[in-house]
C-alpha cells in the first residue's frame, strides 16, 4: 500500500437516528484501504436526494446505524491499496457506498475519476450519481440509436441536466 501522512482520527457527520436531526458531528478512526480501494481526503461532498432518503429510512438501501452518509465526493488520494492503480496525490471524484460526509472516505478504485488540473472539487463532487444515472438510462435501460432524438422531461434536476 502506498500512503502519505494521514491522521489516525477524523471528523465526520454520523447518523445515529432517522432524519437530518439524527446527524451528529463525531470523531472516528480514519479507515484503511483494502487492495482495490483508495483513501481519499474529502475536499467536497455532494448531498444527493438518495442521501436524504437514506437518512429517513426511505431508500432501498438502508445502512445499519450508526453510519456516515454521503455518496459523492471529490478530493485527493492519500493512500492506495496495492491493486488500486492510482497514485497518492491524484485528485479524484467519484461515488462511495457511503461515508462521504467525513474528512476521509474509502472509494473503490474503479469508481474514481481522476480530475483534470484546476477542476473545482465542489462541482466534481456533484456529478457522479447524476451523470452515471443518465448514462445507464441511455445505454442500458434503453437503446438510443445514432440519429434518434431523445426528449428529456423534467430537465431541471441533476439527471435531466446531465
């Protein structure tokens, strides 16, 4: 595993009870990446609609409490598992299972998107779920042939704008 100086503890927002009011700022141990994972210092995290549903126990995925919500992050690779394939110091954005509302989060290496130099982390953190959802809708849920036109209804949200 390749690593750089990382503290042993981190600040995080942890869900101890349903709803936003169940969030509490706490101190947790910094996790260690497995061979195919990255430890990312979180520079920005997006609040996705599915995060709110998870907090209300209304999403199809229901993490066992206590848990740290947050699925979309952007930051810098601070440690990389032996099979991760990205160097420490690489700026990345991507989706995490949860855990993004903390100073550090684990990300599967295949979910990491290296960010071009100068990319705003707050902008990058808001893209993974919306753009992935739009891509899956157009490439897996249906087939759009070259030359066909697609009508996007309700294009005011993240997926519609993607």
